[in-house]
């Protein structure tokens, strides 16, 4: 039976009353007594990896999509091991080590290796003529005369393993070691928009506030703001003065000198402490029952000036020189190495909603909206509540800002896809991102389908068009949770989106048959817990078309036997091994859509911020 026929058969079964298929029930009359038939359970014992014990899974949610149907009917399943560059440098720094490693990977039943060759430091694991080479990491050395990528290509070819190489697109330095080309190329670094915060009294006088809340020390040139009592100073000084603000910004108490450490943080409020000029301002301008408010003006800084914010040294995706540089690296790899695939890691994104605010980006954005704007307030303005929560006031171009950045990344992906296919036509092109789609508008990356319809507030028709999924041959969603299945999440009292199955299930629906979708799991979540790992492998493979295990460095030795048990006795071909399978899925999806068949609404299994990034 063809994929289209199978899909149509599913629709016919639903219309004919098949009890195993979710049905659309008639709308009840408001005047009639309601008698709803009891629904069948959506949970059943499933074993997408037959060599492992089955687990209770949501068979309904895991059944949607032609990609799911195709992978199951054709016996396809991705089994991917990710090898991080810096964390594993001592495991791949000789030809003997690479050969031993690849042999173990093959014997354990994996069918795909992702080898990180450009980590966030911006250095390469191969001898590049463009980028600096990674020679050492935490005392572990990569010999200058050894090329681990060449060795990995040779060994994977001999072992029959699909080899994809990973590159971090827009990270060109590592904060903790101050290495990477981005430190010298300051004009490439992303420009962050930050608020310069001041406290304003009822008299409209103001005084600067330290932008770092709960600081270790209290200064005279800035007011220090605290919502964590444990971070407040243990001792007061004669010139120290503090006030407590409630959630409305009303001054409810004041403290002076040695009494300052006794200050209590009101519920949903804060304590402001100053000494010297800052203390004098609070004493004279903030009497009890008066009000203080926070306001801000914009400040623009290079990301290297804010090392506390994130580890990768992010560069500006809107800078043409940056795009040219990243494309040149991709072409260099594909020209010199016979790899089967390339994948961009999670740094195919912006540094945050407050990036990039450089003059280059301002010029491009104003061209996009067709007029000069008040920068950055017409995009958004930062706010700070009495509880020290940072928010934004959306300007008239806030939605345009999110769409503009997502469009920039989408067009860059198109450019690189064309370069990949022109340089090495049968090379597969992939993307990795965290699984919680709702967080990615902040980062500018829309990894969904342009045809996605779902209840996300940011998913305007314009934003939806920026979806990256059709540009990918495969997509890996980082479902890095310790809970394996939706069933387990319910039993443990955690959100269902904070499970491997729940996160993978939603990622599969959001990609919507435009790419293969694989669930990434974090090996570190299952240290000393082989049964938990087994269940996570089941959850990943049941809710998507395969699993990616991150990472080789995460104490994998005790778990090789788990992978061998799961994979080795039931070898599978990965869906991405042949371009024809995905081409057929996409064709049939278009035909089914043309026939007007609509799947049930996407269930938004909300995940946790930062997971998989």
C-alpha cells in the first residue's frame, strides 16, 4: 500500500467508526442530556526497540505524520551517537583510538555518527586554511600531524556507518578559555541591547541601579537591588541605607547602618541598598509610603563585554562577512572530505531577543520595515518590576523583529543548503535545536514547517513562513529530560512536555513531514540508571523516527551494553540514508494537504527553558 493510500485509509477508518482511531464526534445539543461514549485509553505497551522491554506510551500522539508511518512501514530508524569535539579530544587524537571507537560504535548497533568538527570555540578539528585549528583542550592534545576527521571518514566508511559532521554556525569563541577568531574580529561579535537602569523617586530624581541583581557587594556609585535575602550583605556600614519595596513599588520599610542586614524582602518585591551617594539618595528620596519606579535607557555592548551572560561568543548573523566566512568553512569541509552529511548545531541562532542591535542590523531591519524607526524602542523597551523581573514593552515593530530575524536565518540556511548540494550533491543537510519550540522566537530560529498551524501566540502567518524544516534532510530535537515517557511524567507529577516522548512527539508534529525528526537524549541524565536509559531510547524511537545520544564523553562505558542490547540484534537503516524516502514523504504530504485532510490540533507539550541548548 502506498503512503498516500495508507493515509487515506486512516481517514476512511475514522469516518467508519474504527474504535482504534480518534474520531470527530457530533456537536451535542445544548438542550439534550449528554451521554458521551467512554474513550479508549491512549496508552499501551509499546516497544519500538523490540529487544528491550516495552514501556507504556501514547500511541495516539505517536501515530501522526507520514514520516512516522513511512519509517515504521519501511523498518527505518536512526540510531545516532554524537561525538563532541572538545570533550572527546583525547578519544580521537590517534588513528588507533578512532578505529577502536568506530568499531565499538558499530558493534553497539548505532548506524550514524555525528562528529563535531567546529565547536563553539570556532576552532576546527581538521587542518583548515580558514579557521584556527584546535590543538589542545584542558591539557589534552591533538597532534599537529594528525587529522581526526580524515581518520573518522575512513573508519566510518569501512564500518558502513553514516557520518555527519557538526559545525556551530554563529559561535566563534569560548568564554571560559578566551579562544576563537571572534575575539580578534570584534566587528563580527553580536551587539547586545541592554538596559541602563535607574531608580526614580516621586520627585522624579533618579539614581543608577547596578544591572546585576543580587550582587556580592554594595557600591556608592550604584544602588544594589536584591530579591534574594541570602545574597544581601551580612554587615552594614555607617553610610549604608536600605529600603524595601512591595510589589507595587511602595516603600514599606527602611534600614540604616548596622540594621541593613535585618532587611526583609517583601513578597514579589525587593530590597534596594546603597552607601555613599546611593545611600543618600535612598534616604532623602524614598520615605516610607512613597514610591520608587525603575526605568531604563538603551546601551549597546559587544558580547565579549558580557562574559557572565553565555559561554559561546556569538557573532552577528546579519553581518555579510560572517555569513561568507561560515559558508567558506562548509565548502572547505565538503570539498576535502567525503562525509555523508553535515549538520548545524544549536548556535544557528541569535544570542537572545536582545541581539543583534548593531548598526548593520538596524540598517537591514529598517529596510525590511520600509522606514526609519526609533531604535530600539520601536522594537521593544526593557522594563524592570519591583520584584526585579525583567520584561519588555513591545514596540510597533516587535512582531516584525521576530519575523525579520527568523527570515534572516531561513535565508542563510537556504544559501548553505544550495552550497552543500552544489559541492557534494548527495550530502544530507541537517539541523539540531532544543526541543521546546516556544522558546525559539527569542533566539530567532523557526525550525518548524511553514505550514504549521498551532496555538503559539507568536505564530503569525508571516512568522510561519520562515520555517526551516523544508531546508533540512533531518532535524534533531534536544529532548534532554530524565523522564522517558508521557505516562511516566503523569505518574511522577511533572509536565508531560518535560519527557523525552512528549518533547519528541511535539517536535515531530511541528516539523510536519518536511524533514525526518529524531529525538536527542542526554546520556548524563541516566548515569547509573541503565533501565532509565532503556526507557528513554524507547520513548525517543516511539515518538520520532530515531534517537540521537549525546554524548560520547558522558560516562558511556557502562552503557555500551545497553546500546548493544537495544540495537545490535535488530539492525536498521537510518531514514536519512536515502534521499528518496523523504522526497516521497514530502510529495505525499502535499497531496494529502491538497485533498483537505487535516490532522488534529498540535498538542503543545510545553518544555523547559534552556533544555537542549
